[in-house]
């Protein structure tokens, strides 16, 4: 074999897969169309956002690289949903479109066990039973013990602006041609999705006084648990908020027939949760305006990304639309918006390990799985790389549960429910979101990252110390009673609370709103020698204040875990099982669930079917 693992594609999924394989000590080949576009951000220049920001923390806790890259040279860092509970709070960072990929490219070209080649993969090398290599447009053939496809939006991709159709990938790159037809030729079903991007406008041609400024958030905020340097909020670059106007809506309605999306040129399905501006105008006709965020793309360019203004209109119509926006009367274009259509693999083709069911040795990650977004892609790429290596090593695969991570929620959703549109992670998809918080990703996943070999011994020991300190503090707080001390009474009165009638457990006191750990710690000598950073203090406060809710979700999760521990034999005959509804037989046979828990989440499989399934499995055993 030439390599242990071959990764096809150098986007966010491909890089995470390649880094994981190399860091796990396996000779890895990353094949990409353009080395200078590895880690590129062809759409919005940001990392994180609702639920997505937590995914980046999870990637970091497992030993991935996206969080470190996002913390490297951001333009702005913001904590979202601060007015809501901790289950939905998450980070979003405006990235430097030049420096973010540059950081990752340098890393990729200087990582031990990782080789990068600039070619286009056109087909696979396989026998009748498994995949063990790739062939490229350069006439080269490379063999490996596992192949990971992370082709993003490049397979058979086309760019659309009105009636203008180009055989191009994102940012005008070459498309990946040949691989998708080859996948179909070996029985792997594909489908077609679309997504889009808004125009980029010269910053000096915009009157920003007509928008409202959107600054970053104060504090030491970071995606990576290892980040120690932070950019002060006053040194960060602001974004701005504006709204569409009645004139904007009028122009769009008048030119709907010119949009590639509404003219019939585009056949792929677009993302429901990140629609084009023309879709918003059609689907939400009663809304008088739609918000748009003006986001800088780099410290070194004058490019402004108009977030929320994605379109596939012709260039001349785009100009009318943009000039109708407040502050954009004299706007000059740096880049016109476009829609992109591409091939992907249907979710029923792969399982929870992201290995193609029909073809052992072939894994997929990122947008080829049916997702949208850099963060979802990176999470899937990381998991595909880890599982490819674990299989090579003869070890059990890594399948994250729904109560362990958003990554686990995403993969489970894809393989049990499928997707008819580009899948996007949201906090509402996670039934255990109070367990899957921004602050505790390391407590959930660092043990796993260490076990698979992606967390260093030094980092792991720091994590263990942190965890021990949290447990120690919670124990001391639960055993300490604060009596009617003058300083305690004064602190409570200053916050508007009544005087204590008797003693109170310190942990119970911390549960009260606005009560801070740093203040309570002053009254407890046993806490004086325990050094905590502000992130750990925040974690302790959340554990205390939400103890009852967290305990309830843990109990619910434990009930689910019991079902996850009930394994289904790999060769189980669903089609000929007596007593099972015909729809359930068909769905179970298509998905091929690994556990009763997974089977119970398949659409069309009801509780009665699950009871019969359990009885049949017990009977077979």
C-alpha cells in the first residue's frame, strides 16, 4: 500500500480528516484540486453560530484543528444568545478570509505523516468487495487501506447567475468531474443539492452610518480550550446591521423569472434555513423587510460580505437590488453573487461510522454527506478520519451518542432520518441540549479524544486537573453551610435578597440568580487554594444553577443509553420478520440500524415495531 489513508478534498472536512489520520500516526495522503484553496471560505467568512459554535468546541475537545484556526486571527468574536439559557449560548467568530486558510495550509504542509498532492480524483480503485485506492486526472493511482471522500460542493458542480451557467466550483475553481458518475457506476446513489452566496462590495463605497453597529463581546472568548491569547474587543472590527427596503422587494418580484432558481435551470434542492433573498421574498411575502449583516472579509482587503443577500439573479439585476439597500446607493461590486449546484451521496448509503455500507474501506465526510456549513463539514470529516484509522487499527469504531455531542446528533439524524435538503445543525435538533453546552464540551469529549490518540498527554493532564478542581469545588460547596455572617448578609442585601433566617448550604446559595462564585468563595477558606480560570468558574455556576434541569436530562439520557446498548446483529433479516409492519421492514432494511436506540428513531418505525424487533433479536440469540 502507498498510504494508510487517502483523503480526497482539502476543505474543512478534508483537512480535519487528514489531520486526524496523521496525528493518529497513519501515513496520510491529502489530494486537493488547489493547495492554495485548502481551508477556503467561499461563502460567509465566519466560524460558529447557533449550535455550530458548540460543534467547533466539540471538534477541539476531540483533538481537531478548526477551533485553533478560528482563534488564530479573527476579526471579531461574539457570544450569541446571552439573554437565553446556557443550553443555546455559543460563539461566532468573524474570520479573516486570507489568514484562516493560510494558517491551515501551513499546518497541512508541515504535519508529520501528511502528504499533500494537487490533483483531481476521477475514480476509485476497488475489487468486488472493498475500496483500496484512487485514480487521478494526472494518470496516477494511489492505494490505501481506507479512502475518505470530502468533495464539498465540487462534484459535477455548476455556477448559476440568471441564465449564465458555468462548469465551475466555488470561487471560480475547477469542478470535480468524473468521480460522481463513477460512484453511481458502482452502485452508490447520489442526488443534487444547491446553495448560494451573496455579493461582495467595496467597503469604501458603502455609507455605514445608515446601519447599526454590531460590536464583538467583551471577555476571554475562544473556541479552543488551549487558546491563551485573546484580541481585546476594542481591537476587533465591527459588523453592521441594515434591512432590505420596499424597493428591494419590488425589484426582486419584478425579476423572479430571471432568477436561476425560479427559471427552472437549477434542479438541486436548496437549504431551508439559509435561503436566497428571492426565496425569502416569495415565502415570507408578508414581511416588510429582512435583516442583512455587513461583514468584513479580511484586514487586508476592502471586501464586505452582505450576509442574508444570497441570490442567483443576473449581474445587472444584482446591481439594482444592491443599490436599493440603505447606504448602498453608490456601492461598487467586487464579486457578484451566485448559486452553486453539486452532487452528493444519499444519506442511506452510509452508516453511523460514515463508512459506505456497500463498500468497506470507503468513508465520506462533509457536504458530500448532505450537510451545509463549514462546522458540520469539519465535524463529519474528523469523525470519518477517526473511524477510518480505528478500522485500520482493528479497533471498535467511534459512534457519539445524542447525549454526548451535537456531532452525534447530526450523524444520527442523517443516517436514521436522511435529509431532503442541505442539513443544518440547530439547537432545536438536540433533545439534550442542556447537556451539550458550549462550556462543557471538554468534559464530554476530551477523554474520547485522548483514548483515540488526538489529545496529548500534557493537554490531558491539564484537563484532568480542571475536572478534579470542578468536582472538588462542588463537593466543598455542597458540604459548607454559611450561617448568619455579617459579610454574607451584606453581600445578599447588596443584591436585593432578604436576610438569611438560618444557615444555608453554599451550593444552594449559588443557585440563586446573580449570585457569583467569586463572591461566595471569599467566605469559604477551603476554596482559597483552588485556582480556577473564568471559563471553569462559569462552568461551576451553570452546574449549580441548573442542577435540577441537568439531573432530569441525565436521567432521560440514561433511558436512551439502555436502548443504545441493545445491539442488532449486522446480518439481521428485517425483511422476513413476522409481525413487523411492511413500512418498518423496508425502512429498517434501508438504514440497517446498529442498535435498538437507533432503530427507534427511524421515521416510519413505531413503538410496536420496536417491541417485536426486540423479541425477535432475543429469540435469535
